[in-house]
């Protein structure tokens, strides 16, 4: 049964307040009734990892929710979320960013994005490495984009209980964030978000400089039926 874990929600909110970080409640696979309950408990930032699920839930819930796309995004799905998405955390290629810019232009709006970095020592598929990040930010195509705003970086650490390793991975992302800000966004205060930390590692992520944590199972219960 799906229930809202109110005690966890309050504890996490408290910690976010202390660190001046934003909690994104990751509601993927959960019914809108449970999201509504979280909304009534004060949550305004919701994260989903599938474009069509995001598109289906958005009209069912209050208008002042900020919807975050946190999962891998295919270019042909951008159109489903372009009209309303608040922040896309998972930009992992110039091609995807181009499509977001195009769809944002069609909607006559600017879409906020984070660039997803590959930080895990384990071999996962998604995210940019340092060279790709540099190439993207120095490309002519990026310079021409008028309908996206790069607000920071996102990363997912290795799925491990090894605290030293998690800390190392988050520190490495924080360094990349600071360097990128200094080199490319020194005069732009919108480059300020560092999205890192999930249910298993968010306390470490906050200690290492996260400004945005993405928490699912601690708030909404496990998704082991999926
Ligand atoms: C599912 C998901 C989360 C939340 O995971 P939990 O361990 O349930 O907190 C965070 N980030 C991304 C990208 C996810 O897909």
C-alpha cells in the first residue's frame, strides 16, 4: 500500500532548510492521490523519470507544482513536457539540448536545464564526461540557443553503501560545478543548482554541497513492485 512517510518528509525538509537546499519529491510510479497528499503536506517540487507519466500527472494536480524531469530523456519525448516542465535535470547530449531549445521556442518559453555528469565509478550509461561538457559549452550550437537556461549540474553516485566512495564522487561533481561556474557562468547567477543525492545518500550529498536532492522511496515508500 502506498502511504506518505510524513515523518521522513519532515526530517528531510528540516535538513534541506538547514542547507538551503530544495527537496524534489520523486513520485515516479506513484498514483496522483499520493502526490496530492504530499502537496497538501507542503511539497511543491515533484520529480518524474518518464515524459509520458509526467505529461499524464501534470493536469491532474495543482498548477503551482514545479515539475522536474529527472530521468533519461529521449529526444522524441521532449514535446510531451515542453509546455510546462520547470527543470530538466538529465541533459546528457548536445543533440538533446538542441531539441529542448527547439520545443521551448515553439512554446514561446525558456526551459531551465541541468547538465547531467557521469560521476559514478560504476559503469552507467548516462551523463557527460569532462571533455563532453567542455565541448558542449564551447559549441557554436550552444551559443545560438535562446530558449534554454543552464542552471547547473546533476549527477548520480554509484549505488553503494561505501561512504568514502560516495563522498569522493560528490566532491568530484562539486569541483566540476565550481570550475564550470567560474569558467563559463561567472557573470550569470542562474547557474547555481547542483542536483545530487537520493534516498540512500542525500545526507552525504548535502554535506558535499548539493542544492537539490531527489528523494523517492524515503517519502513515498519503495518501488520494489516495479
Ligand atoms: C528514482 C530516482 C531518484 C530517487 O530515488 P530514491 O532512491 O527512491 O530516492 C533520484 N534520481 C533519479 C534520477 C531517479 O531516477
